[in-house]
C-alpha cells in the first residue's frame, strides 16, 4: 500500500511543477509561509513541506523525483539556528542544486542574527536580506528565482483570514513610488567623481484623512522595527549632540507623506480653537502645495489638537526617535540615498557640498512637496525644504534617552527639537542624524512640520 501511495505521490509531482524549493528550520516556518504566499501572488510556485508533503511520507519521496525539475533552491536563515543543515540528506539535495549550477539563494529572515552562519557550500553567494527595505527583498528573491528583474515592485498579498485580528483599523491602500540611491563613479583622467542617481521602484501602504473643503491628508504606514539612532564619530558634519549611538525599538505608526502644506493648514486652522488661535495663512512663501512655514511648535501642537478632535483619532508631532527612524527608512548611511546628497533629490543650499558630492542649485525658497523622490518608506521631503518640529524637548546628548521610540519630554524645556534641514541650510544639516532646536514659540520661514498617527499594524 505504501508503494502505491508513493507512486500516486510521484504521479502528482509529475503533474505539478515547482519553481523553487524552500529549505528552512521548522522554527521559522511562519515567516517562510508568509514569503511563500508572496511568491505565489507573483505567479511563482514554491515547494513547501507544509503544503506539499503528505502525512506518512518524507520530503525525500517527492524531491528525489523533482530534483531535476525544480530550478532553484532558497535557503532560509532566521534566529533559530541552522536546523536542517545538521541533516546530511538535505545538504546532499542542496549540493545537487549547486552541482547542476542552479541558483541557490541564501535568504535572511527579518529575525536573522546580525552575523548569520551559512553552510560552507553557500559561502560567497549573494544574500537576499529581509531585514532591510532597500533593495526590495521580495523583488530580489523573485529575480534570483526567475532570472528576470521585476520592473515594478512585486505584489504583496492581503493577509489570510486567520490573521484578520492583526489587520489595521484604517482602510489602507497601496501606492507606488520611486526612491533613489547615489553611487559614486571612479575618477577618470583627473576628473572629479560624479554621483550617479539610481531610481528604485517601491510601494507602501497609506490611508487618506479627509479634511474640510475637500482637502486630504495622506498618512503612510511606517512598520515598527529596531534601529541605531545617532551618528558614528567618523560621519562628516556630525556634532556631539548626536552621541552616543544607541539602539531604539519603534512601534508601528503612520506618518504624513509630506510636510503639512499650506492648503492643509488652512483647512485645519479654520476648525474651532482648542487652546490657542491660529493664523489662517502664516507662510512667507505662498502656494497651496508649498509646505506651511512661519509656524511655532505651539502652533503645530494646536494643529494636531484640532485635527484629532475633528477626525476622532490621535494626531501628534513625531517623537525624535520616530522621525529619525522614518527618515532613515532602514538605511544606515548619512542620508537615505547614500553617502552624499544632491540638489536633484532635495532642496537645500546647493552652493555647499557634502562628502564626494557636487555643488548644485540654491533655490533660495521652499519648493512644492513631493517633487523629489521619496525615501525607502515612501516619505517625501524628509531632507531639506523645511525643518520639522518634533515633540521632544532639547537635550545636549542621548545619555538616558528613552529606547522605546517615545518622546523625551521635559516640562521645563523651552526649546524643542527640529529635524531634516531646510532650503537655506547646508547639506550636512539634512543628514538623518542631524539635530537642531528652537524656542517653542519661535517661527521662521524655514520651519514647518508633519504629523503622525499611531496604529500601523505590522513590523519589520
């Protein structure tokens, strides 16, 4: 009878063709299943023991007959150790892929250790790293399996019904955008190195908050995660207030896709007063889609209070940790786009340079939001244009700072945090770790803000 069942199993395997064998530790199965579902949504058929291994049989029964048909193997590494690599039979199967010169792709799961261990036969192979956002790991995995690099970000399927309890209470949509990376070419014939800007397609989730008079506010879902806040001592332009570097774990939240615009400001300023009066049109530079400026920290807080009361949600200024985490978008370089920055990517004083970057345009005013590429999280104008208020009071360093992503507040602090640089500041002020401050009742044509709202329902 067992022989009959094995023949039936082999017959079924001949009928169904698989694109990739997913090898993993059983402790990491939930994360692997999620990636397998994403592959299926992109027309890739993975072999996964939970789906294709009949009770009473071993994976060898199927793979012995499929080994010459499956064209790729993906080896998943998480925080549960190597697991199946102690099994010599699995090593033999992977070695068969290597000997056939088929792609064998090491895949680091989101919870993989900082320095993961791989079997010797996989050393030197290019990883796909789901611990980071850039490059897009799912797209990289699909490229490795199919040999075809996706032109657009891969489709991320909805969660299955059993996971509805984790679904965001907001009606989320997906938007596509381009982020940018700067690479520096080697100097040739004595010429100065010229930065090359690479555009990378990505997608992100967001919801739309309706404001009065048909105005809307788009809020991007920022996945929770852990990052290193502050700057290393060798980072150009850094100051001592960016020390010491420290690890911070930030819960999921939503953040405004853009700095608050003048059109959005007018819509909310027309709502009823909560604590203080607001000018309807305070900005020095005028334009519906220009960022609002000439607003103090107190003004920005009043905006959040009025918006919260109207929307029945809690809108607020970001904590400094949330702001830097969102600005970095999973990167560790001085700027989200790399080791330098360009006025093709942000609005700052282009008469000055950073690192091996070049001089650019000094526009001498604010620019409309969204005209430059977004960062890897889908946020625009996080570098330059206007400084952005944060909730935190000013502290001269990070000693005793909260590590849970919350704001470091002080009732006695009259100075509040500003982040991001502005149109008339230097490129080094646009670094992800750069800090500035001003009095909570002060305003100028270089200071604006963006809002956050708690509740994005995922982590990375």
